[in-house]
C-alpha cells in the first residue's frame, strides 16, 4: 500500500495512523516562559477556555484543519534542512491483537487480523484456477486501537464541533465534515521531542502525575530548543515503555495516566503549535483534574481550538537516539 512519505494515512475518516515525522536535534534558542497558571478546573473553566482560545473563523468559515494552518511551505523547507543523519524512527505500534485496548473505554478492541488467502492454499492448489499463487489478508480495527491522530470531528462541545459545524453532520455514515482526510497533505513540519521523563531523571512517569506549562518550558530550555509556530510537539512520559517492560497494558487505554494539565490548552495556543502527541492513551493527565467533565482538555483543544493531537505514540527508540 502506498503511503504518505511522512505519515502513513488510514482513510477511515476519524483518525490517522502514524508512520513518523521530522525530528529535531536540540538547537540554541531563547525560551519565553509562560506565567505560572493556577486554574481550578471545572465546567466554568472549560467554558472560559473554550471562549478565550477559540479559533473559529480564524482561517475562514470553511476551515477544517485548524492549527495545521500554522505550518507554511517555508516551514516545511526549513524543517527539511534540519535533517543531518537521515535516521528514520517508526512511532507507531503494531496493528495486532497485542495492543492496549481492553474495552475500558467505549468498548474499543484491538485489531483483528484475518487471512483471505495463504501459502497453504497455494500449495494445496486452491488458487490455480486464478492462475496466480498469492497471500492476502484483511484487518478490522477500532481506529483508536493503535497509534493515531484525532480528527477535528472527534470531540464536540455540547452540540457543536470545531469551527461551528453542527454535530449532526457527523453520523452513522461517517464524518461529512472535519474528517482526517482534510489533513492528508498538511502533516509535515518540524518535530520537537520534549522528554519529560528524562528531564525528571526517571525511566518513566507514574500514573496520575501531571505536566505543567512551566515544566514544558523548563524541559525545552534544558534541551536548548524553543517551541514555536507550526511545530509538532512530541511529549514523552515513558508510560508506554513501562507497560511494555512489564508486559501488561493494565489501565493504559482509559485508566490513570501521566499527562499534561488542563492549563496546557493555553500553552498550545500561545506557542501556536501545529500539533501535539504523546506516548499515552489520551495526552492529558488521568485522573482528570475535575469530575465535571471527562477529558476536559479535549473539550477545549479539539472543538474550540482545532488542535491536531495524537495518542499512543511509541517513543522509546527516538528518545534513546
């Protein structure tokens, strides 16, 4: 199957499976840290952030790619110039039954693989009528079952999706708006790894530990890199590596997890990043900082900001390099 040279796309409209992206060696830049935030997270805070950080209409009333608009052709050329060694890292996990899904959230399950034609069929002569001997297979999966990017039609704020689109436009037939296919030629740019586990001096963060905006800035400064407009930010917590080392996913897919604090939505908007992704199931810290909303950060970043965000990224080999 032919794939985008930077990201391998799954044409199911609600997600995109990842193959990799440009990454960056640390470079010297100045960091302007944000003012430390102290937000009491509740529905009022979610509503306030949704209003303050809204990108509705910013790139036109018909926009369907949100923060990916921050990336310009000049940015892509500049990102390409950063390549020094030509190393390639696969950031996706296998699409098979060993994945993290346990049905903990939404009844999701791991990919189911089935063979349609095999070598044993060929040897038995079962394919000779077709004058070709071959193997073929099929895959059934939840698109949240492995490494993926969320489409902007994935989360609603009440009855509305990003840029004011009515949630009714997303029904049993799929996403008639805000599908991931609109991003198919937009997800190329400068990737910046912020290794929070290494910054803390640990193999991996513990479930429930949160990452503040201030810590993200300090980590960037420690790595001599500045986060800027159009960047694809990759945050490593080490949670996936712990699960793989223990050979037990446990509550990875929907249970407690390390992650960014709710205030991160303000950080992403200030930096004007194109996208953010992590090695966790849902990017934000779990348990969430409030019981008023499930995944409150999601409530803001997708339907209000139109932020491209990815989950379940395999970062071990990238971080070790």
